[in-house]
C-alpha cells in the first residue's frame, strides 16, 4: 500500500515502538495522531514531532475507546490506518493465587480487548476509504511464550489469531490487515514489573521495527516478522497454514 498521504492513528504512540512508527509515518509524508495515558509523554512526543496530533486516553476503559473513536470520526474523518500498538507487560506468578494477578493493570483489557474493540469501532470508517489498513502489534512471544509472563503471552497469541481471522474476514474490502511481530525491543515495556540489570541485553532499537514495517507496508507483506522473532514464528508453525486453509475453504 501507499506509505504516504495517509492519516494514521498510532495507539501508545508517545514512546517506544509506537513513537518510532509515528516518526516514520510523519517522515514519509503522512498525517499522524497518537494517544496514550501520560500527558507528559504525549507532550514530549509533540515537542519532538510538532506535526502530530495527540489525545489523552486510557484504552483499558471502554468509554475512552469510544471517545477516541468519536474524536477521530469528528475531526479526522480521513483516517485510513489504525495501528493497535499500545500494550503493557507484567510478570505474574499464578502460584501466588489471584492476588498477584489482580494487583496490577489488566493486560487482557489493554493488549487484547482494546485492539479488538478499536478494530470493530473503526472498521466501517476504514472500509469507506479506497485504501486502508489495520496494523496490530503482537510479539514473538505470541508464538513461543515465556512462562513468567503468562497473561502477556496469551494476549499476544490472541492478537495474532485475531489478526489472521480479521485479514480473512476483510478480504474483498479496502482494508488490509497487517501484523507486526517484534522480537525483544529496547523500550520501557515491562520495566516496572521485571528486574533488569543495566547491562542486560534489552533488544533492538524501536527504529528498526519502524523501518521494516514501512518497507513491508509498501510491499503488502501482511505478517511483518522482525529480526529474532523469525526463529520463534517459523519453529512454531509447521502445519498451521494448511490446517487454516482447510478450516476456511468453504
Ligand atoms: N519492547 C519489546 O520487546 C516488545 C516486543 C514485542 C512486542 N512489543 C509490543 O509493542 C507494543 C509497544 O510496546 P513498546 O515496547 O514500545 O513499550 P512502551 O514504550 O512501554 O509503549 C507502550 C505504549 O502504550 C501506551 N499504553 C499502555 N497502556 C495504555 C493504556 N491503558 N491506554 C493507552 N495507552 C497505553 C503507553 O503509554 P502510557 O503509559 O502513557 O499510556 C506507551 O506509550 C506493545 O504492544 C508491546 O506488547 C514490544
């Protein structure tokens, strides 16, 4: 698809991979909107990229997701790309009972429910455009999980399957469904809940994810598996494609 002249919403676009994507879209000649919870981070992003529009919202809340959609529909009706990037990551020990699960933020709402709800809200608006896309950010951990982050990995596996289904369901419309599958990337993700030493390997820079994504969009490569995530994806899926075609051939 065209990587210029679009209007793009990047959720969680003030930091990390989302900010790198926002910057890449701006540099390629697109109008970019971002959202997130922390006003200070949104302002920082706006200072670095004055062309972007920002919106404060908490995507774990249904009302905030609806008001984000209404804001876009009323003020940026030309939106044709939704990037479901916002996410959180927690280490959760199920052996400790429900207390450990419930003491922090709800990964299911942010990582799983929000992208699905936003896709559904925006689909009719996107289908009105000649060329449009939904871009979901999953993870290499959707394919091979890390046991210390069981809910995170489950939400990402869910987003992968949702993306595959949605791509199939939207075939024949103007909306293409892309999935970015990053490896470990050096961002703030999970830093609050897991212990990392300063010298530990933190992953590739977010800009690498953005560069590969822009190239893949140009070439209509719907599954954008970045760097080290390739080994996880390939290793996990030998018979999947054939079975999927069988299930969906009627
Ligand atoms: N870093 C990695 O190694 C890695 C690997 C694979 C996949 N990913 C995925 O990449 C995506 C981006 O993560 P990142 O690594 O770039 O981390 P990040 O810098 O922490 O970015 C996450 C963004 O999501 C926003 N966000 C979180 N909860 C939100 C909520 N309830 N409502 C609205 N915005 C919310 C955050 O802003 P606020 O806190 O201000 O709301 C932040 O800007 C995530 O989906 C993550 O799972 C990351």
